[in-house]
């Protein structure tokens, strides 16, 4: 996978709960990374990156909080790691990775 070629290790895919969905969860050294993947055919309505608006960010934050205890236990020996939110955008056939796309 593209992120793995850049040094991240994919831990989980498509985690769903009432609060929302996390497309990918990865590990970047000691950091837990929640990844949102967005595809857009055109930039007519702001493009792929713009579609991760504040409302979507809040849903991702709630879902991440829900899954954090499980992920911490399973992949970090019970120690809560630093976390970040990245966005992968595919628009017009071009892939963009936005690390630290937003914060809490």
C-alpha cells in the first residue's frame, strides 16, 4: 500500500461505530495515525481535501476516541500514544497525503 511505502504500518481498516468511521489506522513509529481517505472526480465543490470539513473532523474525533482504548491495548501495550489525523486525497488521478491535517 502507498502509505506503507512511506514508512507507516497499517494496523486496522474500516473501523465503524455509531459516531462514525475510520478508514485506516496506522502506526508511524510511536504515533497512532487515524487516516481519512477521500476521492473526488473534480474540484467543483471544493475538492477532496475540502470535503473534510469541521463537521467531518468532529465525527472522526468521536470515532477515534471510541476506538482509542482498544487500539492502545492491542498495538501499544496499554500505553496511550500520541495521535494525529492525516488525510489522503485522490483528485483527478493525483494522490495527496496531508499529515497532521487537523487537530482536536
